[in-house]
């Protein structure tokens, strides 16, 4: 984005602000015209906001033992508890934790891991992709070979292996504490390839264009050319991949946590909650499983739909 | 052609050596093997003796070589958790995973191709649109949720099918099969569907988009102009030409099915290799993890190599392209 000159005579028919230009753009027009995109965007925003504001929104703090009452255990949704008479919107689990609150806090961890892992994958993938595309030679061979090899394996398996290996290297008492960070590392490392491949491809195209030649000619350093000139022009596809990766990362995190090799029970993510809830499926306490699962589903589906729409909207061939 | 195959084989060997290095480093650097094997009461002489016995005093490349040659002979060490040779444990568990994977693969390929062709031909039909929307949900729905949903419906509510385990198995000496008993077959249904569903949607979407691409081409228009019947156009002319990318993906998905079996096996407590691996990660059972890592890598690299070589026999155009690119 180029910066607009700030000092403009106020009464002149001024250039529209960045926000006004955004509202007038093709991009926003196609967003307005797509009900699916608007609804999924609204849902994602709602979920992200409630996760960020969880400590304020949640009626209980599921991690504060002082507010828990074991007598409240297994309350059904919207029904007053038989012993205490308290009512919980979405019921409680075996420990008397409010399911609604645990979902909010779980969502927080799921989204944090998802966003952090994608950010990590993005930084790594974009950097390596730029280097591979711009420098070429053995740097490119090395990076793209590594990418090919990693692509041979499903990313969820790569994430599991990295999680297992890093866990093995950590001292026993640090394992639970560090689990969230190991999870981010594992999912991020399993997901950088897509970014690197796309950025490399786009960089190869941009590199031969005149503006890059011109920048070289006036003596800009390779780093500056990559970051200031090429990078802004390859960001479109990166954004699309980032959105789709986010859905995948959220699902990957939930899967790992569900399998018991992710977020520990002390910091439960949605996947951990589903893992816990599965234990009560046969005894009839369906809500402990159902609501976290629905939250995960809505989250993954709306991020996916948003990604699909974004891919079409940013693809000039489909206009 | 030969040069290309040799190059690909060479690359595969390098990849496997690297994976072996990772597996070996896990052994060597995660915890101290001496600590794992000797108890609290040990003397310096004990440690030194065991160190020589295990070959830990030798240089790194020598140790690595020994590790690899052991692994190639199927010797992966002893599980920390179960105290038995890893190769024995894996051999016991492999039939369960392989049977599950085979059934899922058949389900995924047959339904995937048929539905893909159907949704491509009737691209604007109601049924095709319904299937496409359902498949989008299918892609967003994590495998384990599908499994739980199926358990809830068919095991908890309806009580038709078992929710965990393999049922009764028949022991054929070196292979235990669930195909031969009624309870074994019943136990197979839910896990197989769970595992197949994701791959099926993937194959279906791929076949659909390839079909749409092919149907747009001139030779199809000519076939129409020649008055060929629809069925002949779709299946003899169009489907055949969608097969190159489909075979690639199906080939790669076979590997993925084994990997995703980890999830399905955990949901259904299916006693296969995947469940073994997850338990190994939870308890940091390094020998089992390393063995699984190496086995699955051999499988993936092998499948990839095979798919690449198959290309040549399926699509003559690629031979030209590759040779031209190599020059």
C-alpha cells in the first residue's frame, strides 16, 4: 500500500481515504455480493471476539478451582441442577465446570495455536520461497528438494512426529507446560511448504519484470528488492493460502489434542475438550462432547468457506 | 528414461538415509540409553562395559551404520514400555491396520470416482450440488468427529455395530484376519467408512474438476459432433484422460490412508500400528516411534517412486516433457 499525502486542503474534493477506497473496491463489492462470505466472516469474527474476550464473557473461570462446585457436576443444559439449583446454559462436565466457559477458553487456545502456527509457517515459507525464487542455484535446489520431501508425507503425520520428537528432547517436568509451544512449532513446520512453493513461483515471474530490473540497475540490495519490491506483489496468493492453512491448522491442532498428543488437560483446547467429552458419550452426558464439537465444526467450516471465497475473489481469471 | 529412474531411486535413498538419521538421533540423544538400561545401583565399570557392549564408544558414523544395518534386518530394538522387541509388536499389529486400510482404499476409490464423474456430468443438477456441498462439509469435518458421530449413531443410539476393537479374529499363523468372522466384519464397517470418507471426497472433487476440464476440450466436441453416445464420451473418452492426475493422487492417498489410520484407530480403539504409535508418542517410547517413522517413510517414499515411474507408462506425453526438461 502506498501512503497517501496527508496535508490536503480540507475543502478540495480530496482523494478518498484508504477506508473509502476499500469500500469502493472490487474486492469489497464481491464480498458484499457473497452471502456465504459475509456470514462466515461474521461467524469467524464472533468466535475470535468471544475467544479474545473469554475472561470477560465467560460466566465462570474453569481454571479457578475456587469457583467450582463438584455438586454441580453433570448438569444438563438449561436445567437447574438437582442439588444446587444453579442453571448452566450448556450444562457442566463431571467436575462441575461450566461447558460454555470451557468452550470459550478452549477456543482461545485453539485459535491462538492456529494463528501462531500459520504465522510461523507463513514467515518461514515466504522467506524460503523468496530466497529460492530470487537467488536460485543450489539455494533453490536445497529448499525445494526439502519441500518436495516433506510434501511426500501428510502434514498431520509430520506434525505428530515433530511433536513426538521435540517432546522426547524436553525434560519430563517441562513437557506439559511447553506443550502449546511445541504444538505451534510442530503444526507450523508441517505447513510451510505451500507458502514456499507459491512464493517461489510468483517470485520467478516477478523477477523477470522490468521494475525488478530497474531496481537492480539503481543498485538496490537483493534484500531490499525481495522485501520492498517483490514481496508486496506476491502477497495475494499468500493471503489465500494463509486463510486455508488456518482452517487446516485449527483442525490439525484439534486432531492432535484429541489424540492426546497436543494441548494438555490443564490447558484444554477444543480438541482436548472433545477427547474428554468422548468418555461421557456412552453414559448419556452428550452435551460435554456435543457443544465443543459444534464449535470446532462451525469454526473450521466458516474459515474454510472464507478461504474458498477469498481464492475466487483474488483470482483474476474468475472475474 | 533409465537415467530419470536411476536419479529418482537415488533421491529416494538419500531421503531414507536422512529419515534414518532422524530416527537414530532420537535414540542417541533423547535421554541416555545407559540410564534407560541400568538401574540406580551401577558402577563406573558397569557403565564402561555397557558402553563398549552397545558400541556407544565408537564414532558417530559407525554407530549410525550399525543402527541402519540393524534396522534393515528388521531389528528395531526393544520397546521401553512393553519390554518386547519392537519388530515383534509391529508384526502383531500390522494386519489390523493393513486390513482396515485396504477396505477403506477400495471404498474411497470406487465411490470417489463414481461420484466425481456423476457430479461433473450433472454439474448443475440438484443432486450433484447437494453432493458437492456435503463434500465441503466433509472436508471441514475432522476425521475424528466423523468417527464419533458414527459411533453415536450406530453404536450408542441404534446399537447395530460395535464401537471399538476388531471383533473376533482368526489367526492364520503369521496373520490375524477379521474378514472371516461376522463380528470381525461388523467391527470393520464403522472404522473403514470413517477412514474412507475424507479420501473419498478428495478423489471425488479431483475427478470432478478434471472431468470438467476435459469435457471442455475440442476432441469431446468432435466426439459429440460425430454422434457418439453420451456414455461412450464420458467413460471411454473423457474419464480415461482424467486418469493421470487421479492415479497420482490415489497413489499418494494410499500412503495417507495408513497415516490417517492413526486417527481412526484411536477413535475406535482399533488394535493397529497407528494406535501403537500414538501410545508411543504419549509415553515417549523412542524405539517404537523410530521404527514406525522408518517403516512409514519406506512406504511413502516407495509409493512416490512407484507413482513417478508409473507416469511413464500411462502418459506418453510426459516422457517427452521430462526428457526435454532434463536437457
